[in-house]
């Protein structure tokens, strides 16, 4: 009951904070981080723990699927070199830098120090998406940041699993290398197979509450299966989400999509709130066990880890094109981005649910667990509050113009759909409005086919396609009788 009561209280507080965040222009993850810290600071906050194995699958899998569903694989392929530099090299470099500090300053064992580095290294997909979507960043920059925050999770979790495994089961490096070599392609293959099966079987649950339930079950199930097969669960879920986003929309009804998006947004938000609450409570429990100078030493080390994470990322983002241009020649190709844009990318390194959940997943007897959890929460709190709250003023200070290309692509798509409406009415603008609901539904169907052709021909990118698809979904629902709009129980 203590967890449930605290969760209800925090959800209520979070609803108020969401309203405040909109009024003051702050991203909601920043408010959640502050709320988690404030609730944990209250004297009546309960001592609550969570099963370490449950933390990752419960909090990370849904957030990853939600972010990956909105990410275009074709855009990621175009910017693969930058993604490799950020999702692979940046994670490894940050992990190494933090691990050195953990080993040298805090005296952590090497494996524990590496685990700490892997926990705090990857920027979070959900945090990046929530903070950046409303800032009008250049679309290329936004695509790279979203792609980075998806795939760096996989790199970080592979390093984390290897470090924790070396402590708990003591495998040698030679036994870990083949495992890591199989984990990446195995995760991608599992995601493709699961996505293809899901799309093929979608019609059995279409139009029912079971369709959304199956989405959640499949997401958690894919993660668990990937863990059992010792392949990357992150890559499995990301690949699965991208496959479904690409191939399922032709089989889904408008009602299924609208209902699914609403449920997923609410569920991911509630899970984020829960993760911040649990992490804050664990941090409170850790601090309550420290006395005198121990508290300041622990907080000082956590602050040092935070500074290291921020500085290493900015330095790497500003320099990786020069350092890696011989290894990755495509980095020399334009557009390389201005110094202002690259600095902004370096500053956009918010940590979130992945860092929280990974820290909570550490075994209870793991060496230095308390210090690692405290440092992880400090990094999440620091990046979300300091960086997340200053992105908007930083964009203005750097004079980075807002990207209007999405609006341009949406306007182009709408013009094509308007032309379809004129064609359906015989080219007479005065008669462009169909005279019956059946004719209007036929028009929507024709516009869907035209929109699909625009996507397949590459004339409309996927982000603009989703906006236009949503407009058609709502129009179709407005033309559908009430009894057919209802989501059936079975």
C-alpha cells in the first residue's frame, strides 16, 4: 500500500506539474525529476525496493517502443556515420571516462566502475523526444539525436551486462566476445521476425481492446525472449517497433491507431513517473544510511560523475568529425552542421528512464551499489534540470533558426490530398465537397492511397506522413457511425 499511495500522490502532483510545465515552457521530464526528488525528500516517504530484473523490462521496453515507432529507419540510414560516432564511440568514451573516475576516486572495482559508466553514458530516448520535439530544431539534428538515444541504449546495456556478469558469474573476456557478437544481429533478427508475425496476425485483434493489450504483451514478451536467447533486447524492441510502424498502418483501422497512441502516451508517462519515484526513494534510503562526511563525499563524487558526463559529451560532439573522418569518410560530406548546432547536440544529453532502470536493476550485493545508484540519480536529475530546462534559451542564445521544413512537407502533402479531392469531384472546385457520407469515406480512402504513394516514392518523409495520416484518421472517425467507432472488448 505504501508504494501505491505514494504513486497516486506523485501522479496527482505530476498532473499539476504538467500544467505548470506548459505555462513556464519547461519539458515535463525536468518537472518529473524534480518531483521525484521532492517526494523522496519528505520525511514520510516509505522505503520501497523493486525486483532488479523487473526494472529494465518494465520501464525501458515501453519507452523504447514508443520512441522507436516515431523514428524513420530510412532517415537513420542516411545519417549512419553520425549515429555510429554518437551511439557507439560516445558511449564507449563516456563509459571509460566515468569508469576511470569511479576506480581512481571512489575506489570501485574495475567491473563496478565500468557498470557505473555504462549506466550514465547513454542519453535517454524518451527524455530526448519529450524535451526536443517542441523546440523547432533542424530535422537532421533531431533525427540524429533520436536515433542516437535509441541505439546507444543497446551499446550501453551490452557493456553493462558484461560488467555485471563479470562480477556475478565471473566469465572471462574470451567468453564474452562471442556473446556480444551474436547479441546485435540476433536482436535485430528477433525484432524483424516478431514484427512480421505481429503484422500478419493483426486482423485477429483489430477493432478490440485486445489489440492494445497485445501491443504491450508483445513488447514485454520480445524483451524477455531476447534475454532468454542472450541477444540484445533493446535492438529487438527497436527493430520490432520500426517494422510495425512501417508495415502495420495499412492493416490498422483509424480507431485502432487513435486508441493505441492515446493509451501508449499515458502508459509511458505513468511508467516515467513511477521510475522517478522509485529512484528517488532509493536515493533517500542510501543517504539516510550515510553519516557526516560520508554524505558529502558521496554527493561530491556524484557531482564529479555528472560533470564528467556533460564535459565528455560536449568535447566529443565538437571533435568527432575531425577525429573519425578518416575512419568514416561520410562524415566529411555536407551538411556537417555549424559549431552552434554541434554544441547544442552536445548539450542535449539528457539521461532518463534507462539510466534509472539500469541502476535499479543492479543486484543488491553488487560492489558499490549505493554509490552507483546515487550517482545515477544525480546525473539524471542534473541533466534533466540543468540541460533540459536551458535548451530553449540556449537555442535563442546560439541563434539557431527554427526548422520549417516539416511544415513545408505537410503543406505539400495536403496540397496533393486536396488535388485528389478535386479529382474525385470531377475537377470542379465548387463541387469539391462530397454530398454523402459514403462519398466522403470513399474520398478519405482515395486520399489514403495517395498519401501511401507519396511515402513509398519518397516525396513525403515519415514524420509528415504520420501527421497527415492522423488528420485522415480523425476525419474518417468523424464519418463513421458511433457503434462502429467503439472499441469492442473482444
